[in-house]
């Protein structure tokens, strides 16, 4: 049986490291295993995803994980900026580093499957292991049917072998506590059926469903909302705009809003804060400001409408 996992974290939190430790532990449990990362913007604090794939037989696919069986969230602020349950199987489980209860996480995410909460950050502080990734690894390991705590411990010791022995022991203690100190909310069968029906509509077609040649037409896939990547946001000074639409032409996301071929602002659901629009704007009508700074002259995200694909909206 194949089990696929997606990790959500931020740069510097160690999501990629623990995905590798998990793969190493799975090998010791007799599984075939993969671990691979997906980086967004290369900066500390930017959202990062990592993946695992496990199977009883050799794994011949090397594509990304689109319909994970488990999702582990290292930084709970991502619950509001990333669609962490995207594609997640209702039969699977969502594991979150949080002080909140699983009921609160269900409320926040709408996920009706099994929810596992662990205060990984608190455990890391108390044990002196420093990072929440290790206790979260323990919590995730506790809900994998094939995983043994001893295998996780051995893989962790191997990965940390260059550290001082006392530091290794602190991490092992954090792992054990993460494994043991979970709060679990069972699936809600009433909501599962609706969730699975919606998931079937949202997901990419599996390769068996594609026509020969494997063409995925643009309308099959929605544009990913990259707004959560931002450290800075573009600010629009409408009075300086000469409506050349260079910003629209260069923006790598559908983030520039237009109305009757006139620049009107940004759709912050998609704007990832790359700053290209400000760089190409000839009149300084766009400047980059801190994400927390107040933007002017732009529609609020909830009112914003993405421009039509392939042409200027409006
Ligand atoms: S910063 Fe500008 S170019 Fe970059 S995604 Fe946002 S709107 Fe587009
Ligand atoms: S590049 Fe600058 S001047 Fe041109 S449409 Fe965009 S904001 Fe206006």
C-alpha cells in the first residue's frame, strides 16, 4: 500500500530534514521510501513543502504528491495562508503543531478526517531540543501504521550524529514526547462524504484518467494561491500610473487587476511579493512595502477578482 505525506513549514524550521529522517526510519521498517522538498521563494520564513512516499514495493514514480494520506503542519500560521488540506484524503490525517485543540483545528480548516494536535513547540522548549520539527516527527510517526518508535529514534540519532551527545538525547526525548503527547479527534463521518465529493472535483486527474498523450488542459487546474509567500507587498500609487500595463505583462501570477484594460490594483490572493511589477514600472507607481504596512489604492483581497487568463481582464 502506498502512503504519501506532505509537510508544510517555513524556511529554517526543518521540514525537509525531518522528511528525510522519516524516510530513513521507514527503510528500517522494511518499506521503500522517498523524501523530497519543494521550495517556494528561497528565503528564511517563506513557506516550504516536503514530501514522503512509502510503499511495500519499489516506487517507480517520482512526481509530486497531490493527494496525500497525511499532512503535517509545522507552523500553524500556515493554516490561514496555505490550503494545507488540499487533496488530503478524508481517510488520512492532519497533524498540527499547535496549542489549540483538535476541535479548534477542525473549525479552522474544515477537515473532517482524523486530526492530531501536538504542542511540538512547547515540547521543544521544555526538552531544549530547540526546533518543533522533531516532536512533530514523533506525532506523525505515531499515526503511521508501519512505523516503530525505535526506528524513528535510530534514524534521528543517525541524522544528528555530528551533534554533541547531550543535544542528541534532548532531541530523542522530544521525539518520544511528540510520539506520546498527541490529542486526536476522530473523523466526522457526516462531513466526510461531502468532503470526498468536493475533493474528487478539485483534484488533478490521475494519470489513468488522462487521454493518450497526457494533456492537462488549463481549466482543469486552478492557479495556486501564492499570497502566503509574501514578505513584502506592492503598493499602488494610482496618480502616477500611465497605464502602460508593463506590470501586468511581467507579473508571473494572475495578481494584477485590470478593468477595461486599465490597471486597478492587485489581487493579494495570488501576489507573492516578488517585486517584479515595481521593478518594471516606469513611473514608480508601484513601490514595495512591508507586508504589514498599509497598502493603498488596491482592492481588499476578498473583493478582488482574478483577471481572465490569457488576456487583460475587465
Ligand atoms: S509583486 Fe508584483 S509582479 Fe510579483 S506577484 Fe505581486 S503583483 Fe505580481
Ligand atoms: S507598470 Fe506602472 S505605470 Fe504601467 S500600468 Fe503598471 S502601475 Fe501603471
